[in-house]
C-alpha cells in the first residue's frame, strides 16, 4: 500500500467554539421486546433478507489552541494531545456521535445508566463527546454537580446550569479533584482512547466516595453471529480485523468491553454487575424493536465508516486516501446484507466502592503511570504498561 503522503496532512483548522451539529432524529417511541441479553438468539426476518433496495425506508473556558483542529485526509481531529485519539471531531462525526447516543439509549430501553443511584451530588462523565449524556443526567439530577471531560471542545454552549465541560485527559494521574470526591463516574464507548483502561477504572475508584458507583458501557468492535450466516470473508468482519490490528499497533486497544468486569473487581469494586446486550448490524431481525435498532445501527455505521477508518488505515497501516475509499465500497455494501445475521455485543458493567468498614484498608494514592494492570480470568489479554 502507498503511504498517506498527500491530501492536506498537517493542515490546521480553527472552527468556531459555538459550532455543534444538530442531533439526528430517531424513532425511539417504537417498542416491542427489550434488547436480548447474552445467550438469547435473535430470530431473523426471512421475508426481509438480502440486500436492501434503493427505496428502503454550559459554558467552556479553554485555551485558544484547543480549537486548532488538525486536518487530515479531509477530516479534522482534536488539537489537544494530537494523535492520541484516532477518530475525527468534525460535524459529520458529531452527528454520528449524537445518533450513537440515541442508539444506546434505545438499546437500553430509554435508560442512561443501570447503577442504583440515589441522589448523587457529584457526577463525572469521562470522554463525554458531544455531551448528550452529561446534559440528560444533569436534567435528571438538577441538584447534582456534573463534570464532563473530553479532548475536543465539541459540546454545546447552551446546557443546564449544573453542567461543566472540561478539556482534559483521564489518562493523567491527577484528576484535579480531592480523593473520594464523586458519587458517580460514567464512561461509554471509549474504545481506542487509553493504553490501559484498567488503570482508568483504578483511578476512578480512588476518586469515588465510599458507597459511590462507577458504570462503563462499551461495544465490542468485532461483530458476532449465532447462526453461521457470517462467513470468515464477510467484508465488514475483515474490516474489523484491520482496525483491531491497527489499534493494537497504537497501543490503545479497541477490545475492552469483555474485560470490564475483571477490571472492576480487581480495582476493589463490590456488587459488580454485568449486562450484555445485542445490537443488530442492520434490520435483519424479525422482532420490531430489534429491527428498528438494527436500522439505526446500519445507518450510523455506514455513514460513519469513513471517519472510523481514515486515521487508522492511513496513519498506522499506511494506506492512501484513495485506497481506503475504494476498499470501503464493499464494506459498506456488506453492512446492509440482510442475509448476514451479525450483531455487536454491548457490555454494561457497574460496581460500588465499598465503605471503609467493608474493607481492611483504604487505598491512599491513585495508581501511577507505571502501574501495570491485569484482569483475572480466562479472558485476560497481555496488558500494556502506561
């Protein structure tokens, strides 16, 4: 493959700090059965198989250089700590992120969290993206102080008064608050963000009050199938192998969802719960709820595939922009193939920091950047040292 070479590499774009894409609408009122959990097969709609026809239906104060987005291959990327996150931050991507928020909410039967919260006073959202989760949680708990962090200033300026957005990196050892400060810490879809997400869980434990909760919601990058209709040469499956390999080469893996529970338990959380749900790749299921969920997921992945691919394939794998665009033609087409009954696994894990009387000793310091974290159990993979 050719190197990425041409196409506006290194160009800097300075967008307006007030710009934010409008949220994409979704049919969240459609209800039937809930999203299936682990071990529950999804029944295919055999009458709707094959490829579809063309006619199928708060304020922020940040340094000015944070707004100097790097432009590469026609997309823009964060200016703060450039190169550490491989997905774009332009309006096309913020639209996709807003739609992704709606997909997960619909998947979760209109819930934003599963932890048993009781009037939390201080809430932290790690990697908030466009800030939709933080805004809704602030509306639900108007007396709570909600802090939300991200590498990109892509959040709206008109938000509830109890929300504050910060440009920050949770990979830092010091989170700029006292220990035992938050009542609830939330994260979702942080694949590819950190060298070792187990360290982030450990730090969150340090900054939670005893009795406080943490919850993570992550999607497996590799698609799954229960009935053998997803062949090994299916283009989207091949694409997922490429992007997984590229992420591993950067030292910031995508495959973290199935390791969350082990990380939580090793960090010291108690009452740890895990829920696994399925999001179909397209409207292949028979069930109305799942069919609509699959339609939403299909639209989101097809429209966002270029942004999800460009930096990994160009920076890491050495493909040119033209090679990437030609390759993605068949990948997009495969996503819409109703004969392939594929889905993504979504893992939701939450746990509680025990009270002092429940443990023999308290953890006095957050883990340092030298901390090597390894989750127990057969699913453990070699873990990077930050």
